[in-house]
């Protein structure tokens, strides 16, 4: 049977350009109801081996609190598990290579809600992990705050895309949108079993 421990071991075996950095797999509870998915770790994440612990992570924590979402209820990860050099965006090839590990994490956590942070994770999840279909998915500004349903390996998930917290740091006008969208996530959690 698969486990988070096994995924970690498999990730440690990867030998590519990115894996010269430290592994940044996840933080949070295996029993979490909400799974947040970002893009790839940054410098502070690489240093600590944990996702979303830098500026974007602090912004995420602040807005989770504002929305009344407890950190105990969340599991946080990224698509790509090693820091891309100079914080560049992950390439389509890297997203394709790391996506199967993310899918395995979803199959273990089985969250009530998958909350994708920004364009990359929204696209890979809404294509149901078919990278060739990524260009068919709309952009985050059109999809944010809207509930979609995706069946992954036989299980239905509610997927709610929201802006990436880093985007709200560059453009403070997005903070109120981010706050409202996380409140939608909180509301949807209350009425989880609609399938
Ligand atoms: N941005 C991400 O997408 N992930 C992190 O872990 C940190 C910043």
C-alpha cells in the first residue's frame, strides 16, 4: 500500500536538475480536510524543507486565520518538490515529471476539498493530471472562487482554485478577493458531502 513515507523515499531517489536542492514535500496533517497545492518551493522553503514557510506562506497563514480555517485542518504541498534555480517558474516538463507524486499524495490524504493556489496547480488538477490538456483550462482569474468537481482514481473531489498568495503580495488589491475565496472554501467544507 502507498504511504506518504514511500512517496518521500521515491522523491529522494529523483536525480534531475532540481533534486540538487533540498526535498520539500509537505506540511500539515495526513487527516486534513483541505489540501492546498502551490507550484514549487522558494528559497526559505528549500532551507527549511517545508512548503510555504516564506513570505507567501506567511500570507497564506494570515488569510487562513482570517477565513477561520485552522492550520490543523490543512495539508500543504506543491506540484514540484524541489526549488527551481533562481526561483524561476517550473517548466511544463518538470510539472509533468512531478505530477504523479502529487496524485499519489491526493490518493492518500483524500481531502474533502482541494484548493489550488494559482495557475499551475489549478491547471494540472483540473485536467485530471493530463499535462497535454493544460492549455484547455482557463486562467486563475476566471476560475478562482468557483467550485469544480474532479474524479481522481475513482474518488470525487471538490476543487476550488484561489489566487496564489504571492500574487496578493505583488498586487494588494487581490487580498480582499483572496480573503473572500478562502471564506468560500470554509463554507464549502461545512457542506462537504454533496456527491
Ligand atoms: N510558492 C509556492 O508555490 N510554494 C511554496 O512552497 C512557496 C512559495
